[in-house]
C-alpha cells in the first residue's frame, strides 16, 4: 500500500460532504476499516486529489463501497496535475487523462484491486481520481475505503556520501 506515503497536508477532494470527507478515510494511512466514509455533496461527482511525499509507481487501485447504488462506476485517473478542477477532467478522455475505468459492482463491493496501465503511472507525485458516475445514478457517491498499490520510486538524493567512500 502506498497510503503510508500520503502527504496529508496536500490532500483534498472537490465536492466532498463536510462531515464525510476524504481525510476521514485515509488519514490513518492504511485501508479504512472504520465506519467513516467519503461522500459527495452537490452531485455524484468527486475529484480526489491525492498527493504523495515522494514519487511512487502505481500498479493498482482499490475503491471499496458497500452501498452499491452509491458506489463509483466510471472514474478517470490523472497524474501530477496539482491544480486539477472539474472543468479539466469533465470532458477529458485518454490520453488527456492517464486512464478511464468502469468499475463493476463486484470489484467495488469486494474492494478488489483494479490493475492500471503501469507504464502510465511510473513517476507519480499526485494521483487524481475523478468519479464521473455511480452505479445507481444516485445524487451522492459514497466510498468506504481507498487504497493505492505500488512501490516508491527509489531515488538517490545525496551523492556526496558516494564520493567520500571512493576516496577512502
């Protein structure tokens, strides 16, 4: 799980209900098992902006919702677009967004991982999940838990130690 690498300060979600927000299901930095959930406010659409504290490679995504009528159906994924808004993704299709997914009911209720096009998610600093619609055409979308599966990108930030070792 890449949730341990979340940058909670940079995390936000557009159109989230005040009392049922994104932070309530990811702030523990592990898969949410509490009764908390994320719920949309004005309509079924949600735009989750998930920032990481380092670059990661994303392999798959878990979106779990036990309330199938309110569960996400169509989602669009974008990466590394910190100021993304609804206007940017509403009409966007691939390749303007990294991937468009239709989640089936079983995948969402079981919280099964959905494999992503790994090649498009190699160096991710922020992942943006746009929920376009839900399974029941309901006014609200609810997400009980979210998980992002992948690996951190190994980067060497300080090379000064290498030079010293060679001189010795």
